[in-house]
């Protein structure tokens, strides 16, 4: 324009006059018009480009958000599917607690079991027993009403259902009675994967949310190639409106028109959802996404409000302004102001997003506080500079106090601590404040409002230090551990009672050894009999208590009878107790003072729950005095008096007639203690005594008596009795039969109480296969069980897999928190892993911080899924007072012809590879 004005001035100077003025005006008009047309066209194209870019950005964001929500729905449904696949039996409250946090905008989650006709009555009765009083399997008729289902081969009723939007879930409704539902169930069953229904009308919700989809995921247990093992389906009900419009600003909903169509091959193209009426503008964004077994076309088009929101056309403004330079400048300023408004709008949107994030953070903090309160943890926050302590509501309610009952001072807490526990609690707090320990932890008693004492675990840590090194702020939690303390006390009492039971037999020496002959138990009776203390004998071989010459002679005799050499007392014990036999004979023993005594020694083997021998048990009764009495009495009375007065138990004669009735012509006085009956009660009829035999053992005892009578073989049996005063007791009976001339059978024998012996056997059996720290099985049990499972797999009775894990950086946990906390970490890990395992899985401590899970009937893929679930359990849940503790996992499945050692080497190599890969990961053995 400046050049044009300069040229006009030059022309005016050269050609003055009126025609030149018109020419100058014409040139100015033509120049201004041309410039106006050029600027107007450039601005129009710019506006069209900006409108398209803004639409594309908003439409892509809307489609991506919807795609993320649909993927999230599939992930959550798959989590519920795995939950049912990994658990054989799921309770209603377990289902509700698992899917409750997932609901969100989902209308409902339901569990639909497969019920065959033969199980229908039992299933309905079980549901009513669980509280569903009017529960029955029902069909939906043409009017939408529910009626009792007719007889079919199988049913698929809604059994569990969790919803916050559906008023009353239709429990018992058979989905097979609804054609639309039946089709999607059959498709999921056939494909063994998640299937999605066509658009359905959802019962019990608002009309605008009634159009929806049903997601169905089949659950098989155990997984197999065929569908015969279908357990049922997990079902999610979605509202199309909620899925398309949730978490989207109203202004964004009005500006864009969203359409969703089903373009799956089997359904053709079907419009499922439309948010409004689109206008013809040439703007359209679309994307085809896969959702389970279906494909959906998502289309986004602008609405009239979106087009109207575009800024006023600057091109039109420039065109109308003509040659006026001021209007061109105003248009330029308008563009600048419009750009600035857009910048301000973007700033406002980002500010709004930041505020929403702040609200989400505040909500997360509230949820964290709720989680602590729900878990029974009270929280306290001590501001040392202000001298104030915040006590949470859960902290106060744990002790029975209300919000205003306890002031915000440290003294208020100190006054509630038991006087005997205050010095130790104060010492632990001072140690942490001095920096002597990284975490404050104290177990002490606190006074409840009603006066009783509550055991609590108090833990905390200084979170802020001053410039002078003094603590400024300390936060901690308080947990009620009264129940665990009570369990510890009960265990201590039970252990004391067991030891008291053994030590109460002061007239009987009870000695238990392992398979190597080393003493494990040496009771008070043994101390009195032999003159040695238990501490002197534990871990040693008791062979020095015997006369060497007597042991050598009896080993030779036994060797001749067996036809093989018996070289030591340990070999003698192993031979006489083989095949569940026991040996009882008199031995000459040496006391500590060198004197000799004669005792009757009963030797028997100790077996664990797998019937594997784990040790030996000897019960010795001092018969020195009895021997002296025998020498003074006649030979005929000597045996009777000895058995009646010295041998614990009952001596008896039992006569059984041909018709099977029996009586006890003679019983010693011990029958009053052993059977709690008088000798006269069974002298003519044995039914009073036989009724005391445990119902589970009665048939076995009766059969052994009949077999002894028929074959005239010695009778020997261990069995239980139920007594009115003593309860259940274990007895051991042995007798020899003879046939009388009148056809009756007469037994001479004895019965003795072996309850103490059985208790010792059970305790030794448990100690031999259990890890003392964690309570899971030890390595010895794992090796034996692995051999058994491999033998089973070789018989082609099912696959076999191992999952091994090694706790990451466990040495750092011990170094930082101490070995006591390290032991607690191992216990917590075992507890969490055990909760995720099946009943047939075996968790063992392999050594140190290494654990292994033996998984029968499990292939490599299932073992990897189990390892993933266990890894997520450790990854997701922190250990109180320690933080997140992770582990490296390795998986290996058994191969044909592979031995136990080779399988262990492969799974150990997988764990090593996981650690080499950076730990906290899973590797599958090659």
C-alpha cells in the first residue's frame, strides 16, 4: 500500500488535473480490491483448515476414550473369569468383594453356573439354604414375566449378581430361556472365549440406559479341549449410553455426534447407538475396533452447535471492508484477539484438568484412609513441634472411645498403656527418635474404655526432620493383635499340655528317636528310671543304656531267625518294628550310677500322615520289683498277679459263642479305667463294652475278631473308644484264641491305653515334614511328594508343573529391618501365596528365601498363569512396616522321561534367568 501511495503521488506530481485524480482513485480502488481479494481467500482457507484440525483432534480423542473403556471392560471381565478358574468354590461374599470395586459404570456383574437337570433340585435347595428363600430356576415368557423353568437337559440361572444401578437382580432367571442370551452363551461356549451379544434391552434400569450389551466369558474347570467341563459363565451387562458418554463433558457431547454400528460378519451392519443428528459438512472421523468376537464402527460427525461455535468468518469481513485500510487492520486485530481467546480457553481447560487431578488425589487419600480403617488399622500423626497428636477415628474406636473422648496430646496415649508395658514402649520410641532403628515398633497392652486390656501392635516412622536433626513429624499405625496373642497363648498351653502328658507318666520311660537312633524325646519317667537328664540325652544314641552282651545275643538270635545279619541295636529295632509290628520284651538296662534294672520295653515305629516311617518309640516299664515278687510267688499265680497289678491296661478272657454273642468271664480291675465299666457289666454280655468302640472303627474290630476266631490266629488291633468321662482314647489289644470243646472260642489277652503314644506319633509326624518358621511343608516333604507326582505323571494320570520363586533382595530386608522382620516377611509371603493356591497344590520352603509350588494336573500355560497371579499378589500388596517385597519366578512343566533332579534344575535355571533379567519378573523354562 505504501508503494501504491507513493506511485500515486508521483503520478500526481507529473500529471496534475481532474482526470488524473480519477485515475489515481481507480488505481487505488483496483489495488485495494485486488489486495482485499487475495487476503480474503487466504483467510478463508486458513479457517477451513483450523476447523478440520479441531474436529479431527476432538473426534480422535472421543474414539480413543471409548476404545479404552471397552478394553477396560474386557480386562475386568477376564479378571473375574480367572478368579473363578483359579478357585474351585466361590462364595457369594467373596464374589461381591471381588467385583464390587470394578463396577463403576458397568450395570452388573453376574455368575451364571451350568446346572444339569439331575442337579437342579439340589442346587435350588442349596441356594435357599444360603438365604435366597424363594429361589428357583425360572424362564422369561413373552410378556417379560418370570415363571418356573420346564425340564431341560441343562440350565444357566443367574446365581450371583452385583449391581448399583439395577434395582433387583433377576436371581434364578435362566438365560437359556431368552433367545438373544442363548445365542451369545452358545457362541462363548463354542469359541471358549468372551462373546458379546447384539443390542439388548436391560431389565430394571432407566429407559435412557436400557439399550446395552451383554458380555459373556465361559469358565472351564479344569481347562480342557472339549466343553464338557463347562462350569458356567461370568456375565457383564453394559449400557451403551454410559459407555459412550461417561466422563465426557456436556459441551463435548453437544458439539459432536457419535454413532456406533455393529459391522460383524454374522450381524451385518446394525446401528447400536446415536447421540444426535449430524449435519452435512464433509467432516467425518471413523474407526473400526474389535470388541471380543465383534467389530464395531465408531463414527464421529460435527453437530450444528460445533459448526456454529466456529469464529466469525474473517474472509467475509475482509471482503466487506473493501479498500478501507482501517477495516483490514481491524480484521487483523480480530484474528489476533481470536487466537488469544483460544489460548486462554486452552489454559482454562488445563487448569480445570489440574483441579480434577487434585480432586482425584484427595479422593485417593480418602480411600486410603478408608482402607486403613477397614483393615482395622488406627492412624496417628504426631507434630513434635506443636506438641499435638492426631488420632484417627479407627484408633479411638479400637479402644472404645468416641471422637471427643481423647485429646490431641501424647500424654493421652501414654496414660492408656499398661504400667508394666510403658518402660519398654517408651524405650522403643526413644531408640527410633535417636536413629538407633529405622522403624518404631512396639507390642503392648492398652486400656479399653470398659476396663479390659487390648494387645496392640504400634508402628511408626519419623517423616520429617528439622535442620538441627530433631524429629518434626512422625506418622504411625496401631493394630489390634489381641486375637493373635490369644492364639499364641493357646499354642503354648497345648504344647505344655503335651509335654505335661508325657512327663506325667513318671513310672513309664518314653523315649522317641529319629531313624538314625538319635533321641528326640526323653520324658521325666525316663530321667527317673535311668538317672540321666533329658538335656544330656537329646541328640544322642541311647544304646549305652543296654548291656552290650545282651544286645549282641539278641541281635544274633534275630539274625538267625531272619536269615540276615543284625549288627546293632538300631538294626534290631528297625527289624522288629517293620511292617507296623511292635516288639515287647524284657531288657536289662544300666543306670547312670552303674546299677542294673530289668524293664519291659515296647518298641514300635512312628509314621507320618503319608505312612512313611520317621522314627521309633520305646516305652519302658521298670519290672525289677515285679521280678522280685515273681520269685516269691508260685509259677501259676505269678503271671496273673504281674499282669493285673503292673501292666497298664486290662487283662481279660473273652468267650464268643457260635451265634456271635460274646462275654468277658474275666477282666482285671483296669477295665474300670480303660473302658469305664465294671467287670460285672460285661461278665455275661459284652455289648456294653462293644458299644464304647468308635463307630468308624467298630466294623474293622468286629471283622478282625471274627477272622481270629475262624483262623485261630492271634488277634491284635489298635482302635478308638468313646468314653463318658475321658472322651476319645486309643487302645491296643492283643490276645491268642483257642477252641473249646463246646464250639466256643476263648481269647486270653490284654488291652492297653496308647493315647499318649498316638499323640507323640502325631507330633513327630508333623515335625518331620513341616517348616518350623513358615508352617508350610519343608524340602524333605517336597522331594518325596515330587517323586510321587512324577510317578503319577508317568502313568499318564495328568500333567505336572513347578513354580519356583526367590524373594528379591531378601538380605537387604534382614540387614535393614532385622531377622525378626525378615521372618515375618517370609510368613506373610507364604500366607498370601497359600490363599491363591488350589487344594491340590503344595507350597514348600525349598531353602532360605526360596519357595516352590508343586502343581499337579497343571500344564505349562496354566503354571505361567498361576505364576502371573502370584507375582501380581506380591506386586500389588505391600507388607506393613517393610513396603513392597517382590520375587523372581520360574516355571517348568514335566517332560516325558524326565527325573526330579532334571526338572528342578530347569525351574531353578528359569528363576536364575528372571534374576538376571532384573528381578521381579517371570521366566518359563526351556
